[in-house]
């Protein structure tokens, strides 16, 4: 992953991570920030490229300020490898648009319209690096939550019993959206069917390639983060489209719009 993170992006990410860390603690900021960073140090028996033995040492050094013993956070963050910096950013909830371009938009949509999906997706996002398998499973669940919430709309004819999988939910909503109708041009129908295949593949990955279901030592388990980013990107793209199409086809009722207007008043 480190080679995929450009220096330009790392520079910007350092600024955002630094701000997030200083804002995370209300008291004893320098002490707490340093202790947080310490928890990311991994001690290993290290050797130089020429074979010099460093002994047991961490993969990065915590830099200190020149005039006192407090942490020099900016210098420390700049000394991190891109992989560790990205993991810290995700742990802090800092958006990483170079890796998941739709994340900020998707999170804003979920936060305002789909509270359960928002909480689930946040958990998925934070585990991309530490537990790719679980991240994919949670992303699948978040997409299920979005579709279930939309299908609660009383203007939608199809109803569900609550036990449907992502594939079944996708079949229902694409039919409601009229995206797989035979009257459409072949290309439109193909795209609609492709959305169904994408969601079916996400569901199969969750069921067959993650630890959400029992696995044996011989089973393939998704654990490469680059594929996890690819899958999470796919979930955000599909989720944003489904919500956008829903909002266009089924606009918010006048009463809901009035409620929103009243809530926005400053008194």
C-alpha cells in the first residue's frame, strides 16, 4: 500500500491527521497524543540494508521538540511510512478521498437519511486496514440497510419481511426503479442487470470469502486491503446511485420538506 500513496497526498494527510489528533483530547494533549502514537509502534528485530543489526526497535521514531520533551507531532507524522499514516487517518475518521473518492459524500448522505447504515458503514471504514474481511461484511450490511430503508416508503409497492439478502433486496429495488424492464434499450437493461450482478458479488464475497461465516484453514479469506478498498468504493458508488435515483423518482413529501425547513430555523 505504501507505494500507492503519493508524497503530495501524504503531505495533505499529515496536516489533517495532525489537526484531528490535537482536537481528539481536551486535557494533557501532548501526553495523550504521544501515548496514542506510541500504540502504533511495532517493535521488530531490525537490520539495515547492509546487514547492520539494530536490535529490537520500532518501525518509526517519535520525534521530540527541541526545547522540551514534548512530542513534535508534525515531524513524527512525516517520518511515518504511508501505510501507517493511512491506518491512523482511518482510525481517526479522517476522510481518505484518494482511496475512497466518494466517502465524504456517501457519509453525509447516510448521516442525514440512513442512521443505521451510517453507523455500520463507519465501522466498516475503520476496519479496512486492520480487518479487511470484517470491513467487507459490514459494508454489505450497510448497503442492505439503505435498500431496506428505501423499501419502507409506502409509495413503493413491493414489501419485504426483513430476512432478505442483498441480492434479493437489489432485485426488488431495481424492479421498482424499472431499470431492468424489457422496454428499455438493451444497453440500459444491461447496466441495470450489471448492478444486480455487482451486489450479488458483494454478497457472495461476504458469505464465502470473509469470516462472517465459518471457515476452514483451506478456505480463501479476503485479507488484502487493496481489494477491500476496491469493494468499499463499489459499495459507495452503488449506494449513492440508489439513493439519488430514489430521491428523484420519489421526492420527499411536502410535509417532510416543511419539517426540514422548520428544523433549519435558528430559533
